């Protein structure tokens, strides 16, 4: 996540594949808090610390793009006070981190639709995205009010409108055309998808993009995730042989 470093040995997977893009489903904040008899918000607060640690660790490893699942389109089902806590933590994170992100040449990108959040939070996100838009060292992608099925539905709708307008032939719709319509169009292909807390599912996250990604599940709860945990995931990736359907 800093200026593009030469690939470290840990970044070189089977077939010499370099790890460019890591996505993380940050799960287990609630269980972390419960185990300590703390309110859920304490778990989310510790989760935000884990975000800071992980971004520093990814930066050291020279990873070009990190995508974090911070708030899913299904998370609106949570109690209002928890949503307010998560929104507050997001604002705190932006206040505390945007200067550093910008100085490190990191571009902030949002996938999903953050305009569903309260106006002050949405405006802070817009300002951070605009401020860092020209940065090229690396990209931090935060999924906010994101759901993969919603992303695909939006993409299909846009393509259908082009077909209806006569500017796109149905035969011209290829996987590449669909990919170019997704929120992730300008990002490197997803290499590694990590989920913490022992749950083994994708929960509507990057379903299209994960087609050939390596999946890594760890029992570690998100608030406990750290440099060593990221290194373990990267080591695991380095031992995989990526075949993309070939032999
Ligand atoms: C899942 O844990 C985590 C979330 C729904 C939110 C993730 C948010 C953060 C890590 C904090 C703020 C983020 C940023 C980018 C600053 P859970 O509550 O579902 O855990 P549980 O399954 O143990 O209940």
C-alpha cells in the first residue's frame, strides 16, 4: 500500500503470480466484544484499529490494492445504534487517516453507494475521495453499502439501457464488457480474498471478481488481525498454484 515496492518473496505465488489485490471480509467484531463482555461497539472500535494495522502491514508488503468490506447493503438490518456507531467510526477513521493516506500517495476509492449514509458522513467520504483521486502509489478500496448482487444488477441495467438505445449489440456483451461496468472496473484483478472469524462464505462480496481469486479463511477474529495474520495469508497465497482453469 505504499509506492510500488519490488515484489517481496512472499508476494510471488506459484507460477510467479504477484499479489496485487487483496480483499478482506472483516468479520468477528461482535464475537470479540462478547468474549470480553464488552458492548459490540468496543469490537467495532478494535476492528477499526485492526484496519489501521492491516493497512500499514499491506503497505510494507507493497500490496497495490486493498479492498475492505466495511458495510454491506444487508448491514442496514442491524439496530440503528450499531449503524450509528459504525458510521461514527468511519468518520473518525477519515478524520484521523486521510492526511496520512494522501501523503503516502494512496487513492481512496469507494465501491457501493455511500450516499445512503447520513449527509455529513457521505460528504466526508466524497471529500476524501476527491482529495486523493490523483494518487497513484496504491489504492484503498472501501466497500460501503455494497452488495455484489446489487452491483451486478446496476451493471446489467446500464448495459440494458445501452442496448435499448441502440449503442450496444447484445452479441457484444462479453465478460470483459460486464467487468468494465462494475464498481471495480479500474482495479487490478482480485488475487486473494480473506475472511476472518471462521465463517466460510462470501456474503455477497465481490462475487464476480472472486471467480479466480484464491480464498483464505482464518479463525482469527477481525479485531485480532495483525501484521503476522496478514503475512500468514500472503504466505498461503504464495504456496498456491493459480491455474485459471488450465492444467
Ligand atoms: C463484522 O463483524 C464487521 C462489520 C460489520 C463492520 C466492519 C467495520 C469495522 C472493522 C470498523 C470500521 C471500518 C473502517 C473502514 C474504519 P460482526 O459485527 O458481524 O461480528 P460478529 O459476526 O462476531 O457479530
